[in-house]
C-alpha cells in the first residue's frame, strides 16, 4: 500500500501537475532529469553535464530545476565560503524534500538493511529535517555544504545568529572526524555528527 501511494504521488503529481503548471513541453526529459538528480543526491551537480546527458542546453536544465524548486520537489544547497581561493562554490547540491519520492523515482523502495545508498538517503533526510526545524522554530538560518579544492568537506554547515556549525551525516557507526581545514578557516565553529542514534539530539538543537 505504501509503495502504491508513493508511485501514485510520482505519477499524479510530479508527472502531471508539475508538467502542467510549468508548461513543460518535453515530459520525458523532465522524468530523466528527476532520476539523474535522485542518483546524484549528496554530490555537486553540474548543469553542463546534465545537459550533455539529456541532450538539452544548460539553460533549459536550469529552468527545469527552477520549476522543480518552485513546486517544492527539490531544493538546493550552495557552497559556504569566506575564502574564495580555497573553497568550492560554483556548483550546488540538490536534495529532495521527500526522500520517499526520491526512492520512488529510482524505483528502489527496499528497506534500509537491503540498500547500498543509505548514506545518500540518510544525508538527504537529515538535511531536510534540520532545514524544516530551523524554519519552524527560528524562522531564520542558512544552510550550506562546505568543500575545498583539495577535497576536505562537510555535508552541512549552518549559519545562524553569528554562529557557525558543521555537521557530518553518517548512517553507519563509522566515526567522522571534523576536517582540520574547516577549523583552520573558522576556528570559532562547532561540529557534530548526525547518526540515527543522535538524530533527535542534533536535529532538534544545535551541536553542543
């Protein structure tokens, strides 16, 4: 029943209402774009590469993603930077407001123990829940990801009331170390790891 419900949302909302609302001419391209975005959750998205894969212009891809944002299907995280020479900000990351919809798009509704993409699923879920919490409770606050050209990165950076908090989202029990480069650039920042065990603690309030 849950599978049928998700597939009905995808078919009835994404592939009908969104297409009609945005007057999208090529519905197949939008479907393909959604699937590509679903597979790229947690990674920086290149509009040029997406355009090449879909045989569309970069500008058309951008307009489709803008439509999906306005329809509350996806949202973007931009790269955080106060040092433009070292930090990556050119490409955004794109997440889904509903992880179930994301999974339905790639037709993978298996339980967590049977999936090989739970890292991506958990990261998407944790970030969207933190974003909703900030909006409901504080009505303010900005979220970013952080990455340098040398490969150091954080899944989530929260900037609110003059404070900076870095988060790593981990599904398993693997320990995550805060990147030294982040604290070198922002020595006053705080850091926390969001796991299923610490979800309530770190998603409902800032890192200790």
